[in-house]
């Protein structure tokens, strides 16, 4: 997390934009791999597409919001 923050600080001058970009990127880091893995497992199990979309949203959404967004938010609050 600190590596991502340092990288974004070097690229941006304004702290507000850096914080927003950090929250977005950190959330996507958690959502995209979990979502892709869930999607592949559901397709491999030959589930109906409505179930695939529902399971992918649920299984990828909760870790993305809890660990990704709130974890990044706590990191920002602790360091500023």
C-alpha cells in the first residue's frame, strides 16, 4: 500500500487528487482479480449468466469495499 501511495505522490502535485486516485486504484486492485476469478469459476461450473453476474458482484464487491476502499481510507487517515 505504501508503494502505491509513494508512486502516486510522485506523479501528482495536488494531494486531494492523489487521495482520490489512491482510493480508486486500491479498490480496483482488490475487486478485479477476485471478480475475474469468481467469473471464471462460475463459467466453469456452467451456471446461468444471471447467477454468474450476481455471484461475481457479491464475491468481488464486499472485499473490494471492505478491504480495498476502507483499508485505503484508514491508511490515508493514519498518515495525514
